[in-house]
C-alpha cells in the first residue's frame, strides 16, 4: 500500500484547480497563510507607538523653526487651529534639536519595513466588495484611504527630503506639515476603531504560540520530513477578512516573516543612525547624504549641508569689501571683520543639527554675542531687553537666505555671531566671514555668510 498524500501535496493539487479566483476582490485570491488578525495586530502595535513618536517629534521639529516669525522661516499659509501648539523654542538643553531630529528621522526610516509589511497584511481588505456595507464601514474605509495615502505621502516626502531630492511640487515644509495632520487624524480614527480587536487578539493568542513552528512528530519519533512540518498554523478568521480560505504552500513561518521585517528595520537603522555621531559610526550611515562624507582635516573638518560654491558665495563677496550691517532703532552700523574681532569675544561649545537628521558633535565656536550686537544697535538702555533678529545671508541660491530668531535665542549668552571655530577662522563652507550659531536651533537657522542683522519686533 502507498503512503497517504501529505497536506502539502493536497495544497499543491488544490492550487492547480481551474477554479482558482482571478479577481483581487475574491477571498481566495490572496493565498498567503501568514496573513491573519494576529500578524496584522503585531505590526499595528509597533506602528501605534512608532507613528505617535514620529508625529510628536515632527511637530516639535516644526516648532523649532519659529514658523510664525517674520514670514521668512516658513511659507506655510495660515495654520489656524493647526498652529495651536507653537511655542517659543527653548535654548536648553543645547542638544535638544539634535536629539529630537535624530529620533524623528532615524525612527521614520527604521519603520519603513514595518509599514510596508502592515500594508501587505491588509491588502485583501483594500479590495473587498462591496466597498461600503454600512455607515460605520464607510467611515472605516475612509479612514483607511486617508491612512494609507497619508502614510505613503509622509514617508515618501520625508525620505526624499532626507536624501536632498526635492522632486515634489512646492515647499517641503507645508506639504509635510499638512500631510502629517491628515495622516495622524486618520491614524487616530483607525486606531480607535481597531484597538479593541487588536488587544483582544494579542491577549487571546499570545506571542510564543503564534511564533512557534509546529513539528507534529509521533512520541519517540526524532525526525519528520520538512514537508510534514507545519510552518503556519491557520488562524481563525472571525470576520476579519484577512485569513485566506485557500492557503498556499507556506514558504515562511510567521516567526520568519516577522524576523524578515525586523531584520530590514535593523538594517535601515544600522545604515542611518550613524549620521548623528562623529568618528567611525558616521561611516556606517551608508544611505545618509552626509553619512560617509569625508569632511577633510583640521579645525573645520565636520559636515556641512551646503558649500559656499553651491549657493553662489565666492571670494569676491567675502573679501575685503565685506561689511556686516547691524540695524536697530534709529541706529545702523557697518562693521568689518576686523571691527568684529576687536569686540569682546566669547566662546560656546555647540553642535549643528539639520532637519535631514544628520548632526555633528559639539564644536568650539567663538565670536561676538548676539545680545552684545543688539546693544550696539540701540538696545542698550536701562532694562532694555534684546528683541528678535532678522538674519540675512550673502547666499544667492537656496532656501533660508533670511532667517528669524526669537528674543530668547538672542538673549542666550551662547548665541554668537561666530568668527572662528575650533581655534581657527571659519572656512568658506562653514560660513566665512561670519555665521550665526544658536543653542538647540535647527541648522538652517544657524545662518552662514551673514551680511545683515536687523534687530526689532518681528
């Protein structure tokens, strides 16, 4: 007598039957046995915490730009109620923006495999018919549409911005800002609808049992052919629409699938996080524009985002003819670099951190305090508090040729118009003849090649 057909043989035979569904809306079209409520719930839980962290750090990053100052830091139209949380960005701790933006970018890139796996896990739901069964179902579908579209939009624009590829229409800041609110609104609605089911599924089915690869051997049997091992135990569907009625031959277990997703996230983390550090870790940031950069040697050997040449700043604009215009109430000064060096010099150890996620360690800057320049401009009377300042750059190309700083940033003793760094004059790429450096401020507000400072209410 022959051996009875194995389960894998029967599944392969069933897969060859002519009655196989050809429409994505058919329940049997999506045949992976890995899909199910538990697999989706695990990925959803990771995204619940990860996306919340991304949203919060993104809002904080936007607030750090002083977006409501002087209409130069940000061109986002009237934010209305969406700007309710904006506040005066602090200058302490001095590494605050470095930490915030490093988290935002690194976590965002690390979550890409999890997001893609989550979208894959719910593909059958996106094609299910009828598209709307009730009012509640219609709301769920609408939230899903905004959720998927918003997630893809936010991740795509974020990754392009990190890679310095501005191929999308319009400015990155308003696109990413409004997109974040649309996405997170849909995310909150979707989480509210699905959280009870997610909690129940994870509580009832646990973790260890679902990750186990079952090997149904008889007592005392030491070996079983691979085709008789059960890689994926079928999940009960319970109306989720995620479990296929016609499972294909499994090629990976749920443990393997989650391992693949986790491995992809770990790979992206390992090739991104290094851009937040100096030394050898930076060389591991293979996918970061300023990760493997070789900044050269000497006091100016640290990363820059834009070179002097790329923005049209040449020696003809920074040589002997250069003057810094300092303007205040009824007083305008024109200072040479020698004039600035004759003023009292102060030092501050501060990093540079950019929206793209890269940062440097603390560099030793020296120059004139912004609040001292404000005093020269007329804010020198008894009890006079330095106001905000509008900073203008020599650069001819690129964004942030003007940038505004708040009064608390001007008053901080570590906020400098820097003339030197690490004991040497600024290099052209680091902003020679003078640049602004402010604690905890985004890199673009630390304006290089400064030509004018206008103190006043902004």
